[in-house]
C-alpha cells in the first residue's frame, strides 16, 4: 500500500481551492514534511475499517455466565 503521486496531487488540488496556495507548493510541502506518511496511515485505517469484521458483544450475557459459574462452585 502506498500513496500515489496522483492521490497527492488530488489532495493538494482540494487544499489549494480552500487555501489559495498553489498546488505545486502544497505538493512540495507535503513531500518535505513527510505528510505522505500521514496520508498512508489514514489510507491504512480506512482499509482496515472497511475490511475488518465487527462483532457485537452482549456484556449482560457474559456477566450471567460468570454468575452461573460462581454459583456452581
């Protein structure tokens, strides 16, 4: 997994519209300040959230099981 140059350009373009700073300056800034690493982390988190199966736990059921075991002892 990596951040492509095209992704970096797209992000810089969006930020450029908001801030008025040129896209080229933003891309240079991102590269100089290791912003690519932050973008990679964000991309990884999105991937993990999308591909990880979520489980719902019912704390009351677990609690009841513990009470039953304690009563059996």
